[in-house]
C-alpha cells in the first residue's frame, strides 16, 4: 500500500511539472517572489485607476507585509527609477493606514524619515515607493505614476 502511494505521488509530480505555468511559477509577465507573483505596470495611473487595473489583471495593488517583500519592491523601484503605487491608503480614516484589497492594517511599515507627512496639508492618502529613498511615502492619490500588482497564485513546487 505504501509503495502504491509513492508511485501515485510520482505520477502527480510528473503531471505537475508538465503544467506550463509551473515552469515559470507565475502567469506570463508576472515575476515570482516569495509566495506571490508581481506585475510592474508599463503605464501610469492615479491610485484608484491603478487599483482597478490590478483587479482587471487578476490581482491587487501590492501589499508589502514584511522586510523581504519591501526589499524586493525597493529593487524594482530603484532599477525602474520611477515611483510606484502600493495598495496602502488612509482614505477611510486619516492616519489609519490599511492595505485596501485585504483591508488588513499596515502592521509592517517602513516609512521614509518624516513620512507620512501629508505634505503641506495636501491630503496625501495613498502609499508609494520612490526611487532613491529607503522608505515609503504618502502621496496624493490623484498623482499619475506606475504601479505594482500582486497576486498569490504562485505555484510552489511540492518536494516529495
Ligand atoms: Ca504581499
Ligand atoms: Ca508624503
């Protein structure tokens, strides 16, 4: 019985590795990292349109939950040399930062020094990551810029 199980497992593993999506672990154009896949936009949108675009593409605006994911997004931004929207905002309650797709509070946070500052009372309610900065910034949501989508569809190979 035990042997039969192992044979069955082998068959499943062969089948899984034959799945074309598993070779890249993410859909075409999406970059794998950790347990997620990421898409860097070519075009620029305000925050709300960025959120809508990510949804349309089968994801959500990136939610940065830990230092590792933060460093990954930082590398993207620094190589792109462009600011990108994340899914963080304090739209519903000033000063209460939330990842809007999951509605999870921003527990891990890496604000740039002096941020979030709602610069000159300009109502900066959306979180972006800017090149050349080590932390995040609050920015006016109507600012047009690039964005990063995330989805959790990454297929991580099972080691049997
Ligand atoms: Ca995430
Ligand atoms: Ca700011």
